C-alpha cells in the first residue's frame, strides 16, 4: 500500500525558503504509474494545488506560485521535495504531498500524506 | 484556467437527510471531476472520481453526477460520520483546481 510522509521545518522566517520532503513507501518515485504532487491548505481555508512532477523530472506548477516554487524528485532516496522561496505569512499552511495516476483519466488524488503545518513567522 | 465554484458554502442537515452539493466549472471539464471528504486535522479522502465512479470502500449512500460544467454530490440518508467538509476537484488540466469547499454541519 502506497504511503506518503511529509517532513521538514515547522517554522520558517519571512523572506527565507520553505523546504519540505515527501518520503514514499509502497511505490517507487521512478515508476511511470504516478505523478507526485504538493497541495497546501491555509488554516481554515480550502485546498490549493502547488505543483506536480513526473519521474522524468517534468514539473507543472500553479501559475500563481510558479515564480517561487520548485519541485524535484530523488529516485535514489524514493523522495520528492518542495521549495518555496521568499515566503510570507500568506504561505502559512498545512502542506500535503499526494499522488495521482499518470494520465488525465487518473488525475485525482488517491493517496495523501498526513500533512505538515508550516508557519511563516519571525 | 479552470475555476471551480461550490455551493452552498455551508449546509445544515440532520441524520437521515438527503443532501446535494453543487460544483460548477468555469469551462467544460468533461467528466474529469473528483469529490473529497475532509475531517478536521486530517488529509482529504477521495470519495468519487470521473464524476460518478465511487472509490472502492466508499458507502453507496454517496453518489456523484454531472458532466460538462455542472456536477453534484448527493449523500443519501446522512450518517453521523458524514458531517465534514467536501471539496470538488477538476483534473482536466494537470494543474488541477479545487472548489472552495462545502461544510456539512449538523442541524
């Protein structure tokens, strides 16, 4: 069974870079069967797609975040990562990693990590 | 991009009621629509994909319908465990987008 676990600092200072890692078990990040995604949820608000990446390294980002976000995949560690630079308080959120299938028919998020709260504050 | 609008934002109902949540897309998404249930402090849980396909293990009182730009999630005979927040998601675009959520409260 595919499982995802987010890890990283829970507190980041304004203007710095937020970095999170998602460790995958039960599947391989080199698999052609999945896209690996990041989604966030500010406290009390809805879900926001951040970006997604394929094993090849092809990544797709939310246009509103694209200038500040990088997602990468490390197949040797079976992990994928998120970097958000120049953070502000508006980036405070629970960050989830999640997976979809490899094509439009399977673009729904069938597996999720438990989520990790990242607070941006000095 | 594809904007998703859910209504209502909040819905009050009683155990045993039948409720319907609507999700509208700003342009056609064919049937590439999923529904999720989220409880406080937990990750969302997939209920329905492809607008009307029930994920294995999800109770049959949940039903999805629609195509094009208008979709509905119906919950028949509400159970205490169903009081949660529900989100729709379009995946016509790889840059998927979610509705703003509908909170289902106990009346």
